[in-house]
C-alpha cells in the first residue's frame, strides 16, 4: 500500500495547450534527478504524457489491462502490474479506453465514481516520494478523480487574457469538489511559454494580483520540446547548453517548492 508520506499532486486546467504534460514531465524529472522516487500518472484520455515519452504502443493496446480497467473495484491491485519503468521515473500510462465515451459514462454512473483513482493509488506496492498526475484538458470525471486522489493541484496557464480568465472557471470547479471531498491545496500557478511582450507581462501581473499563490514563469524554449521528443525530461536530456541549464533551474524551483511544502529531503542532500 502507498505510504502516507507520499506526496500526491495533480497538474490541471480545463484549457487545452496550457502546458500540463510539459510541466509534469520536467517537474518529475527535477524531482527524480535529486534522488526522489517518482511516479507519473497519465489519466488524460489523449495520452499526451504516455505517447510523448514513447509508449504509443501501450496507449493504443486496448487488449492489455489498462488504467481504466484498474479503476474497477475488482482490479485495483493490478495497478502494480501495469506500471512502466522509465529511465527517470515510473509511469502509469494512459489508454485509449479513457477516450471511449461509453467507458467514461460507465465510470460516471458507478459508485464512488470520483474516488476510484484514489483507491487505486492506495493499492500501490511502491512507497513513492511523489506521485504527479497529468489530466485531460476538460473538467470531467477523470480530472475530478485526479484532484480527489491527490488533494493538491498545480495550475498551468498560457499568460494570455482568455486563458487567464479560464482560471476563474477552474476555481469554481475546485470549490464544488471541495464541498463533497474536502480541501484541495492550490500549490502554484505555472505560466508556460512566456514571451517578452506586453500581453504576457500584463497578464502575469494580473494573475499575481488575483491569486495568493507562487507564480512560476517558464519562457518559451525549444529545448523543452526537444527533450520530450527524445522521450525524456530536460534533466535526462543529453544536450548541454545554457538554455538547458536555465530550464533545469526553473523546474528545480518548482521541485524546491514541493520539497518544502511536503517537508521532504532529497536522498542526494542526505548523502551530502
């Protein structure tokens, strides 16, 4: 069973293209690089994380036991059999079954429909330091499962006016869930693909004024997508230059926030 000291975090926003998967992969890489044992969970019906890291075959193979299957009461223990060992972190891959509307309707109508992922993660044999969940670009039962299972959320956003306005919609969804399932801790807002223009700068300042949360700024960088193109985070990337180092520094800041929030000391720091 998962240790109670495992920190569980959801990365979510109902807007597509906000950079959720990118943030999950690189933050997971940052935590892994400092010695933490990390599991990335892909409950996005698009399977963006799964496919980005090179596991397309698992996403499209609906004959295997999948994440959707282990959300069933009778199969939850099988979650341990479908975890993939990546060179940086473990992965609980998504499946095309999550994109099946009939499957989602079945889940929605089932008992404890929004508590299934939490119950499944409780069956994990490995005591991970961190579990980070990537979510769909929508407010549906899958996103709700992730939020209920973790109780913590990081909210990515592109700092443009329309995207920033979507934060208010997401805040209402969180409040609605909290009435039924308890508090969900807002950890941070991550502004992705930041460019040096007036719209981005003004929007970031508005976000900082409206929300009493840490706000991280991730500049638009080709190196981030290049590393994912090779199936690794920027911390597992073989390319070394100043842009890569700058990107690592930024995601290490997010990892620092996590370690401080959850009072974790990285194994490499203990050795030092």
